[in-house]
């Protein structure tokens, strides 16, 4: 898998934006990606040094529209912490 197939998109939410001050960034990743794969992909794409990777599976939520109901898709989320001497990710700098 390439780095672009592992890191699908950044997560932009209030909770994930609070982590930017501590150099912790949140991404949606491929469901079969491991922590090591995620670490190498972030280092390759953004040119930073990763200290730690935390992952979790987000279950789909029940949604209703009228009398129809279904579930949103499940996905995998990764929070990547950078080392103290690493530079920041430029994509998130304009969001603060």
C-alpha cells in the first residue's frame, strides 16, 4: 500500500483541533493499516518525525430518514503524535 492509500483524509473537528497545540494530528486511515504503516505514511507524506500512533475503530451510527433506517459506514481513525523537535504539518497551520 502506498502512503496515499493509507492516509485517506484529515479529521477536522473541535476535539482534533485541540490536539494541534501538542503536535497531535488526527486522520482517517485505511481499515487494514497497522500503526507502523501509518507512521511511515505520515513521515513520507509530511516530512515529520512521528513519536506515537493511537488507533481506534469508529462504529457506524444508526441514521433515519422518514421510515427508512440504516447505518453509516464504520471507519478507522488514527491520532499521530509528533516528536518535540519535529516541524508541524503545514496543512493544519491555517486552521487555528
